[in-house]
C-alpha cells in the first residue's frame, strides 16, 4: 500500500503539484481537474509529474497516463511560448480555414507532424470548434480570438508576434 | 427622425423611459473588440458630463451602461444597442464612441453610418425590429440574452428570475413539477429529442436518498454555439433550470459540465453559482425550504465523446471518457452508481420559462410533436451568420433566406442560385438540399429526411463546396474523436476515412463506393454509443443526395467543384499566358515548359498538383488547380 502523504525527498521539487493535489483533496475522482491545474502550471504534463500524481493519488501510472492521453487538451510534449490555435470547425472549414493553416505552417516552417518550432516559440494546433462560428474563419493566438481571417492577415498577425520576440 | 426618437423616448404615463447603452460582450463581439468599446463609452460618457450608472438599479436612472451576453448577430459585432430608441449600431469601434455619445446620447440623433444596411433593400435599419435577421425570430430562451447584464444577479431577479425555482422548492411537489414538464411536451434540446418529463419521472421514482443532476454544457459539435450563447448571455437561467430539475427528482447535488473551449461561459457560470450561493438559493437551506442543494462547475478537457451521457459520467468520475452500455440508464444508475439525469443547457433554460409561464404558453409555439422554440447556430455561406431562435416547424427556406439573408459565393456576395445544401446536426447529422426547402424543421421530419436536429448547428454551403470533402471532413472528426472502445467505431471510421481519401485522391473504383456503404451500415450497428451509431450519417446522407458528385470523383476522376486538389488538372490558358516563365521557374518538378514570350504548357505526367504555378502567375493563366 503506497502512502498518500507527501514523499519527503521529492516534496520540494513538486511543491506546486502538492499544492494542487491538496486543493483537490487528493481524490482520484478529481484527476481531470488536477491535471488541468498541473498543465496550467507547467504548460504541459511532464512524465515525472504524471508518475508523481499517480503515486500521490494511489492509482496506477497507467490510469493517469490513460487519462492524460485521452483528452485533447492535455499535452505530454512541451508547447511553444506562443500558442496559435486555428479553428477547423465546420463553419470555419467551409470558409476555407485550411489555406490559413497552410500559410501559417509555411511561415513558421511547420507541418502536420511538426507542431512546435525548434526555438520553442510557436506551437500551431487545430481545434474542432471555438464557438465563434459567426466570425469564421477564426484564429486564436495566445487566447486572443481573431475573426474573419485570410491567409495573409493570419500571417501578418503571426509576424507581429515574431516581431515582439525579436524586440525582446 | 428627431421627432420619431423623442416620441419613443417617452415611456408610459409621460415618464421618460430609461436610457440604456448595451454593449454586446459575447465571445464574438469581444473578439471583434467589444471590451475596448465598453471602456471608450465609460470614458466618453464621463467626459461629456452625463451621469451614468453601470450597475443595475431597480429605481429609474438617467443613463445605464452595461455589457450583455451574445445578441446573436456576431458577424456584425461589436454590437451596441441604445434604448429606449432600440437603435442597433454594428461594427462599432472605440473611435466611433465619441460620435455616438454626442450624436445619440446628447443630441438624440441616430448615427446613420453605424446602422445596419439590409443588403436586399439597401435600407438602413434603425433597430432590431427592422432587421430581417431579427424580425423573423421568436426569442423565448434568448429573450433576455442581449439586454440583461449576465454578471448581475439583481437584474435577473428584477426580471422575475428565480421565482420559478422558489415556487418549485416552496409550493410545488416534485410530482407537480414533473407533470407540468410532461404536459409541456418539452423534448431534450441536446440532440436526441427525448421527452424531458419522462426522463425526470424515471429518476424521480427511484428510491435512493442520493441523486444527481448534470447540466450537459459540453457543446462539442463543430459549428454550433447555442449553448455558449445562453450561458454567456443568461447564465442564471441555466442554473435556475438546474435547480428545478434537482427539486423535481429529489437530487441535492448538481454539476455543470462545460466545454473548456468556452472560457467566458465557464467564468460566467461559476460567477452565477457563487451569486446564487450568496443569496441562499444554493446551500444547506435552499430558498429556506430546509433542503440542501449544491452546484459545481466542471471544465471538460476536449473530448467530443463526453457529450454522451455515460461518457460524461466517466469523465466526472476521473476516468477516460468512455461510454458504457445502457441499460442501466443513468436515471437508474448514473454518477457514482446513483440515479442521475443529464439535461442540455437549452432544455434547462426552457424549463424555467415553462414553470414561469405555464405549459400552455410553451405549447403555443412549435408543432404538436415538437413544441416550443429551438435555437440554431446559422453559419457557413450565408449573408447573416449568427444565433437564431425559431419555433419548431419553421422551414429551411425561412431560416436560410429570410433570416440568413441568402447564400453567399466565394467572394462573400449574395448569389441567388448559390444554394447547394445545409448540414444540420454536426458530425451525427446529415444534409438537407433544395427539395427540403419547405420541410418543417422538427425532430421527426428531419429524422425522416435522414438528418437530425442535433444540438442545432446549421451550416449553409454554396455551389463551390465539394460534398465528398465535407463528408471526409466529418469522418476525419469522428475518427479522431472515437474513444476506441468499440472496434467497429475505432477501426471502421478509420477505414471509412481511408476510403474517402481514395475517392478524393483518385484511387477509387466502383467497389470503393460499395465498400463504403457496407462499412457505414456495420459501424452504425456495431457501435455502443451515439458517436459511433451516427458517425456514418454524413457519408450516407451525402451519398443519398449527391451521388453524382461521388460518381464524378470515382469514375471520371473529376471534382466538379475543383476543391479536391489531387483530381485537379492544371493547365495554362494560352490566351492569357504571356510566357513570362515565372511558373516554370517555380515548378518543383520541372513539369512546365515553353519558349520565352510564348504560351507555356504543363506536362500532366510530371505535375504533382502543388499549385505553386497558380500562385506564381500574375495573369491568372493557370486554371484547374
């Protein structure tokens, strides 16, 4: 029987995870919100954190990994500093969202397999629907929703973000 | 104009009606810059020295400025409504605000350039009552979305809010509530259309001290945003409906499972719950009835299948969101093995109005078998995209042409001959075509046409849309979202997608179509939950109504709309080509040849249809790609 208390040696390293676990009462039933909070903190779910969460909740790492890979929102790979999400819901799709995605990919040197730039600045993802169908096609850059996009205007937005990075 | 305005500004008994400025703060308008507009109003109104309040006050105030939820006409946002005139300003920018303040608020004149112009009549519309998009709608669930401040419980109370829940807790028995809902004939607005009263009765009769009610706000259909708008625009109505449901079945715990793609809806629902707790509507002694009632807002994690009842329950229990066989139905054994009912956002919002105004009033709208109204998210190639609410039985023609303003072509201009199809019900639904223009939109008529109401996403498509690639789009979606439990759903959707790829990429034969049809039947039969059972619908429906388009792809290796790249046959129009050699230089496989200043030609054998030549040509001489 594994103990539910904080393992001392790793407690310091995982202090933020511990706080999150405590916040949810260390209940396995709260696994989804726990992983959401962990991802909020780390921007993805590192493997060692998943193992730690499993131990703390007294469930198998397989179950935690199963949940982490089942839901689209959980990432087990690190994401870039800026997250570009292109909506490919039906409304955006029929209004030609794919050429926008291709234009962004081309500008950042990415494709369907490579979603994050090597410098870890940008990750490009597609999402099923953001519910802003009235403004289709929609691109979300770092939680900012941009509507009625064209390939050109989307690339301009991406370049504006790139410019801020150069300025830093 | 001025006389008209002053006439309207006088309310009953010569009292001036309250002046209000309402800035739409739904997701669409916020994306278009509504927050900056609201800030500009605060600043400009103060600068003009007009006394203004931003909170709700029951007594008369000179001017109230507030935000609202989604007003529905997202495409024209940010929207600003000025009462009492009922002026609706479209696409308002922060720079326009000073003019609205001086012209409208101070001088009482409309700012003409910000009014909506009806593209059909070219007439300027002063307010919602003159705009065809709103004129034809009957707003029942959405009535207060777009006027009240969704973050202000006092205003909801002033509009009669929580009276129905109070009545349910203090003076109605659970039987009476269920009876009233059954009498109304309300059917679940989430897709299936199951009678709500029957669902509640089954859970009410369970002898178990612990029961749950879950509000399904995991609106996963791509192209649908009705629930988002209701939660953002009138969150308390959803919560009140949830409370009534809890009272009706005897539950003391309720949950709201919201899609995490809707951060604003999550925030507003959480705020509504904490306000209701503060006012004693939730807690140990709900409405002073002595009964305990709690509510928690949970965020989904991006799995479409969690919209299915049993998968949602698994997700709430901290597991992978996989459905399980029914029976037992959740009403018998649901969350943590306890009797549970799961109702859609819109269903719960209807419940409130039914208890408030009576089942009879509710039944006055809609058809006998599908009473009431339904919200639809009208999107795609229509002139007016947005959120609409119409009674069941309204026809497709009314929605697409009278409300939607007609079909638009690729350049966004209205094309009277442009209509090809409407996709309804998302990845589980089907297509409606010209022959369905006068079909009444209700649960049963749509099912007989091979489609379904679904949650209410209506995507209009013009003649330039390839129906095979639309079917592929949905199959790609369901294939990715399949939870993997049933073999026929997991592998079958993948194989169907591969067959559709064969068709689109020119590898298909007559056998491909037979196999596709056969496999579709197998996936329907061999899947446990709604996702798998309905996954083949978009394919079957497009095969039924657009067979000739499939045949063109399969037998003639030709995509009639030119959307399928692999079937494209790029060629150079010799009349337009000036022989600049730009395309030949760009071609990565050296398929283009020709003398300088002479028309060039493309070698079809070598061509990989990448389209670089078309991008390179400044004279639009490359066609067919």
